[in-house]
C-alpha cells in the first residue's frame, strides 16, 4: 500500500516537487501531471520510474513546508530549499555490553532543544564526523577512546527546526566500563533499552538516527 503524495504549490514559475514518505511512482497513464522531481525516503533506481524524473533519497516530508521554493537536482542528489540553512552535527549512541544505550537530558544552558533527551551530540567542527564523535563522547561523558570497544557510522539523517536543517551524522559506540561524568550541557543521564527512545521527549528524529546505525550493512551492487 502506498501513501498519497504531498504536493506543494510554489509561486508561478517555480517547479513543483512531489514529496512522499513511501515509494510511489508516477503513472505513465497520466501525461501532463506536472511532476518534475520526487523526494523519497528510500529511493528506487531511477530506471524504475516511468517516465523518468529526478530522484533524491534520504529525505522525509517533515523537512519541507508548503509554499517554500524547492529546487531538486536528481543528477547531483541535491535539494535546495529557499531560506533554509544546513548545519552539520554528530549524534553518538553510547551502548554498553548489556545492550542498553545512554540518553542525556539537555540542560537549560544549551542553545537548542532544552530539556529534551538525546544521544551525545555536537556541531561538526573537527575535520571528520568520526573525529568529532570521539571528541564529543570524551567531553560530554568522560568516556575516552580506549574504552570504546567498537564503533560504526550510519548514513546521515535530517531534522528540521525552523529555518535550520540539521544534517545528523549518527554513530554507535560500544563501550567498556561505562561510568559517565556529565558536563554542563546535560542535567541527567539514563541507561535505557532502545525502545525507550520512542517513549521520551527527544530531539527531532532521534529514532531515525538510531535506526540508521543499527540497520544491516548495505550490500554493494
């Protein structure tokens, strides 16, 4: 079963982009339907679309607002939204040996999402997301690199807050001796089972970031 696409109505002269949250293909039986691009959470091969249209994947409808100017370039895999700025961040799920993960409650002293639960997080300032992830874990929890048994990265996840779209680079760190020392950015922490993410008021799309780091590795074609 597919869901109906959400159509945006830009100003005259701007292009129309259909945004869907499940795979949906334009029908060849509906010529002149005005479709110039499709944004999909999990896109198919462009050859599966009939007629062919530009496709961009990894995005969800909650990133867009009706009436915004949207430019979709399927060749480069890029969507540009007028007036919206991207900000790159890392989110790290610290997991101990019994499978429970660390959630941190953001303090009133941080600049965004005060009082929400999150993983270890921070703006991307180091040369790579991986380096930033290790630095944030050490600074925010006191867990240094030698105590990280293994780590993996997931594909980026996107979350919107007003005119900002956070490009989230998610990581999963498995740790030994998980004693936590909080810094000023958080007021409390909790070791919880993964399903607790859906029960607490979290930063946007924390559940999608978790799925990104726990999904099976994609096979190369």
